[in-house]
C-alpha cells in the first residue's frame, strides 16, 4: 500500500505558489521559462503520482491497461522533472549546451531512453508489470533511479564548474540547496518507496529557487506595472547577438525639477500612471523603467515607430491626474533599431542610457538612424576606459608639456602639463577622450595625483627653472577639488620631491566656480600651502568680475574659442576686459594661438602670455628637454 497523505498538502502549496507566480508579469528569459516548466511538470508529477498510487492500491477495480497507462504517465513526468531541474541549473549558470550539439544530445539522451522504456513497457515489462496481484516492479526498475541520479550528478557538476558566474553568494547557496534537496528526496524514495515523500523535498527545492531567482518582483518596478533595469539587463544579456527590436526611449524632461515642484509622492504616483499607460497601450511590447524618469519600450521588428511616437506625444500633451494634482510632463523621445548586433550587454545598455539622457536634455523626437555607429562609439569608450584603468593601475600615465611664451620677449617662461595614455597598439589617446571617462568612473583623483607626482619627478630631475621656465601648470579636475584633504595631499607630494610649491600653478576650469563658498575654502587652503592658482578656459562658464575678486587667482587663461572669435572679429570688448583683469592684478594668457596674426592681435590686446600650436604642440618629456634644455 502506498501512503499518499504527504502528497496532498504538497500539491495544494504548489498550486498556491503557481497562482501567485502567474499573477505577476514575467520577463521572457530562459530562466523564467524553465521555471514555469518546472512548476507545471512538478504539479503534473505529484498529481499523477497520487492517481497512480491510488489506482495501484485499488487495482482490483481498475483494468490492467489503465494501470499501465497511468503509471507510465507518472514515470514520464518523473524523468522530465529530473531533466528540468538540470535545465534550470543550466539556465541560471548561463550554460548553453545547445551551442554544443553533442553535449546537448548526451545530456538529454537518458530522458529519451527513459521515455522509450516506458512507452514499450506494456510489451517488455522492464520497468513495471501488472498481474493478478496488481502493480509490481520490473527487472529493470532501477533505471528510473539511474536516470534521476544522473541528472543530479550533472547538476552538481556544472554547479561546481560554473558557480562563480553567480555573483551573489546567496544565489550559490540556494542553487546548491536545491540540488541537495532533490538528491535527498531521491535517496528517501529509494529507501522508503511506499511513502510519497520526494515531492515534499522537490517543493522545498522549488521554494529555494523562488527565493533566490524567481521572485517576480525582482524584475518589477512601479508597483509591478513595468519591468526594471535589472530585467532589461538580464533580457539583453541572454539574447546576445539575437536582439531584433525597435526601441523607443522616453525620458521625462527635467525630471528632478519635476520632483521638486510636485513632490515625491505625486511624482511616484504619476510614474505609476505612465507605466500603466505604456503597458496597456503597447501590449505586444516589453516596457522597462530605467530610473530617473526614463522608460524603454522594446517592440517587435515590424513595430510602427512613427505611429507609436505620435501616440506617446499626444498623450503627454494632456495632464496626468493624480489624487491631489494635475501633473504636466514634457518628454524627450529617442528611437533606434536593434538588429542582431554582437555587442556586449554593457555596450547596448550604455548606448541606450546615453540615448535616453540625450532625449531628456534636448526634448522632442530624436532618431538614431545609425545604431551601429552609436554602439561602436560606446565600444570605443569602453576600450578607452580599459586603457585608462590599465594605465593608472600600472603607473603608465604619461605627461606631455606645452610651452607658455612671454608675449613681449617671445621666449618660453612656463609650460602646461597635459596627460596622455596609450591604447593597446601604443597609439596616443588625447585627454578629451578619457578625462570625462575618468571623472565618471571615479579614477580622476588617482589620475590627477599620478600627473602631479610625475610633474614633481620631472622638476626634481631636470630643474626647469634653470632652462628659463618660471613655473609649470598642472590641471585640476572639478572632482579632485571636492576632496577636503586635497591641499594636504598635494603638499605632501611636493615635499616628497623637495619642490617649491610656488613653482607649480594649478589650473582650475571656470565651470568649477559655481559653488563660490566651497571654492573659496578649497582655493584658500591650496594657497596657504604655497601653490599658485590659474583660472582656465575663461569664457566658457559662469564666472564674473565680482566672483573672481574673491578668489586668489594670479592668472586668467582666455579660452581658445574667445581668442579665435576676437582675432577674426576684432572689437573693444576683449581689450577692455583684459584691461579690467589687469587692473585687478591678474596676468592674462591667451590659449589657442596658431599663427603670427593671432599672436600680434592678442599681444596688442594686452595679453602677457601666449600658448598654442604656433609655438609647439604638447610634446613628451624627452622631446621637451631636448628642445628647451
């Protein structure tokens, strides 16, 4: 007699779990599909086990053919469940055996053989047979355990080999627990075949998978109305090289200003409404919310982009009515087509984020006709970031120098230090390509300190003051200036090489001067340590005369755009401005001097120093020493 009392509560709990799981949206990725199959096959396996056990217990009332069929269905679901648990291990560990046909066939062969044995069993009686005493085990009944233990073994094997692909330790523990519960259930079934205990262990395994991998809310945002950024990443990663979508990016214009105006509660309610609208309007599409007021619509390849954009624009011209307010939202739209590009998920997502940000900054409809060009641009940035990190980690950042000339004598009196890194082929990567990347990645502080240290080393070894150079300019990033201990760190650096800090002029860009009080503290601390300060790129930011008077600059460098404009269209504004600066005690440097005409005009306008390609492009330390020593 089979004891089926344990199976009933297990079946009810599993059905409850299925109802909850299917009540929420699921991202269509391999892991979720396999998990759905596992839920369905385990439910069928429990149900058929209960039915087959009942008919076996009541065999006198059941025909032999019915006994063969019902037990056969149970054994087939038993085999499929074992294979499905293994398939879930493959999915979460990103093991794709379909790419290796032989491996795939070998891992599915036991399942096929088991099903064949069951199909021919009414003739062969290998697995089980039915006689006047009812159901009995056949001579090859052990095959069901061999197949089940085989799938347990290969599940543990791929877990051991690929477990580090699971980034979180919790994921590894839960997957290991799942496999251990399946193995324990098999052993108990082998020891106590008359008790339907294995399903309880299988339910425990499913719960462990649900906790770690299959909670639908892991992939949901805005109260379950749309998918989140993690879902987008998982979807893109899985469909590497197979993405065929039309994409519409929606970014709320001035999102943070809107949150300040309407408040967090109202904006969150409004975002939920936007999410529901997009989900209901574009039912054949996947809708993602990528934080900061950014939505992504992944539509089919035949999606009518223009019609969709018109629909979205039309809706956003109306208000979004929450319980407490009518909210007006302006948006930027960006569309592109994703084909079967073999770019990494990081490249695709970075490109999408840049497109979303651009849409949010400019507003209106922006179309990306050449998605491949944008992806290649992102790939290039990724490669530059890799080169930058390699250069910083290995102390391979190079310094180049460009002379600064006295406008009256025409002789070099100073030099500006500029950073350079090299790509894998040894080609120079200019600062305009990697400085912003260094700031975004957080490596700009290390980069800046390496530049300062190499400048100090150069000054210690070659004593540029003996070559007629009175100072060396070193650029400071706005991110570096945020460090409270910046002055102390720079002081320690110059004293390490016994350099007079008065010989180092620190260039600060005009855009840094927005927070006047903080800048006054930072620049004051640097001056107290003996450093001189130069305002760089004047004419590109927000500074004015009253603000400059409160900061301890000794020199103002006119941005090349200002210089070029003046030399092409002379007037009184620049000479008067230079005269005002000089009356305030500042010396003036003109950047971007490319010919003698420009040099003469800026000299006549009152500039003290000139810098540009007319005199020299930035050159390496060795070239600089050879040229000016």
